[in-house]
């Protein structure tokens, strides 16, 4: 619980790491299938079974990529240069473009967290 609070605090402060991102993906994965999760979220449009399956494969791929990184890489203490990306790709069984896609999603998540913070947290969304 303390770890979750620390991750939340880092996310809201903009200091989120790939380690935090990995924990979020793990948490989402432990909750069940994306289809089941999405049916409980109000206002979320229906997604086709094909799109849903594609998203679930993407999440699994991202998990494999994050698992292939060292702790220093996940914590942002090691730059992800070309040779590191090649090593990670071989370890995860993916392409380097998949790693770039993960890093792009990670940056989008960080930007979303900054936007939420500027709006006053999640409570500010519903005012």
C-alpha cells in the first residue's frame, strides 16, 4: 500500500519511472481481462473484440519489454541508447520499434498525469 502511494505521488509530481509504469501494467493485468475492466468504466465506448485482443497483446508485449530491462533502466538512471534497446528487444523477443512505442506511451502517460495535476487531481475532472 505504501508502495502504491509512493508511485501515485511520483506520478502526480511528474517523476514517474518505467518501474512505476511496469507496476501499473501488472496491476491492470491482475484485475482480469481488459474487456471485463472496460465494461465497468462509465462513458468508455465499446471496443471491438479484435481491437481488445490487440490491446491485450500490446500490454503483454510491454510487460515483456519492461521485464527485459535492468532496474537502472526502469528507474531512468541508465540512458536507453541503441545498444541497450537492441539487448532489450532480443531479451523480450520484440522489435526495437516496439520499445520506442512503449517509451512513447510512457511519455503520454506522464503528460496525462501532469495535466491531471494542473486540473487539481482526479477530483478536478468532475467539477
